[in-house]
């Protein structure tokens, strides 16, 4: 199919959103944590209905990104009960395969995405989110840390945040937990024909809230790739913004594309950027961040990437909807223009 732009980062299928996609010339859909029934897993019939609803609108549901964190939090932290959770997770993989949904995006951050400021003024007064490690690490209580977590998570009482005498989770423990996860899900994903796409840690700090973070630099992704033992089911949801916010900025983005692209390990791309990198960065519009978007489109093409690109974490602009139709329309049009300027080469 070649590089293309998809629409996504919503949790419900509506006629209006699907019409918006068609009007922008988009055929592919991704969903993030869809609102499906189930306290600890999803039923295969519900997943199939989701795929059918997209198909009925003339589009294809190519990927689901994320299940609710509480579906596999014990898997990530190594807590008792992880065996039951991993069985439920494997059932979801099989359900996606049966419904013809070829990608399941996931992260391995038990305590989620952190932002220390969600109303930073950007270009023309647009509101951006940002992160300051000094402010985040100054939190010494659960209540202070919870201010930095997404409000959409709802009840945060079970979120792993470790302070004072409450023992944290080390990098070694997290690596053991990730290896345990891969050993159990990759064979199932291979059989189901589903690629599991790992999202980088956001923000890419070494640890937050007493819990180690693994996917914060190129070498750690290479370690994860080695743990996968050449499984065709292991891949990346390559978030360029997360990689750009790592030490090295634009150079880290280049290294990620250049290493994993030729190996066919990039399932899809979150195409966004930031200004700065850890310990401090601010999200921004495409074209005003650390990297040159045109360069990265060309690099993706030249390194064999042929999946979909997705707008992500757009700024809040004037008179926009809660989902961000205006800002997303700007980002999608920007990406479509870049693709026209960098056509796929004939093989």
C-alpha cells in the first residue's frame, strides 16, 4: 500500500468522524483504547463489530492502540495476578486477528504518560503540553504526582506510584517483566497474524514515581528487539515525538528510523515533534520542533517503511473540538503534502 496517512486517536466510531476521514482522503483508521464492554478483557464479537462498523463506512480498521492499563498492569509490574491478565491479553490478540485487525499497539509504562504543564502558550497562543523533569521528580507524595497524569485515566488509586518506604520497581525488574510478557504474547501474535507495536516511553525519563522506564533510548530498543528473538510479531509504534524528546533529539529520531526501518520493524508512526528534550521539552506544531519533517519522511521512505502515519498530540487551537478536528486537519494536510513531495520509489 505504501506510506499513507491514517486517522485515529479516538475511542468511538461515529458517522461524523468517518465522514471527516473520507473528506480528507483517508482510507485507514486506528483507534486508541476503544470503549468496548469488559471489565478485564474484550470479547471477540465486540472487536469484530468494531471492525465491521469501520468497514461499513468504507474504511479499514488497521490498528488498535492500547487496551485499558488495568487489563495488564500486573503484567507490567510483575504483581500477583499477572497470569490471569496475560491470558486475557492473549485472548484480545486472537480477537484482533480474527477480525482482520493486523496491529495491536501497546506501551510498557505502568504509570502512564506524564506532563507537568498542559497549558503552555505556543505559536499564536495555541496551548501545548510540556514536561520538566525537575518538577516531576520534586513530587514526594502520590497526590503531588497524580497532578502530572492524564485526567482521562479516571481513578488513579491503583496506579503504581512509589514514594518514601514504598519500594519502587527497578530497571532489572522491569526488563524481567517485559521478557516474561514477550515470551507469552509473541507466539500467540504470530499465530493470529497480529503485529505487536511497542510505543516509546513518554516522557523518556529513567524513572518516574519510583517506577523504572525502559524505552528511553536507541540501545534499549535494540535490547528489546533481541529479546523478541526475530519474531515477526515484534515491531514498533514509532512515536517520533517521544524519540525527539530523548537525549539526542533529531539525531535519535534518525537513528531509530535507520536501524529499525530496514529490518521491517516499524509497524506505524506517530508523526509529531517537540522543542527541547529531556529533562525539559514542549510539544509543538509540525515544522517548529527539533527535526525537519520533510527529512524524516524521506528517511522513512528510503529505509523501507510502507505503513501508515498518524497525527498525535496536536496543540489546542482556537474554536476547536475536544478531539481537535482543526489541529488534526492541519497536521494531516501537512503530512499529505510531505508524502506528495516524497513519493514512494518504484521497486
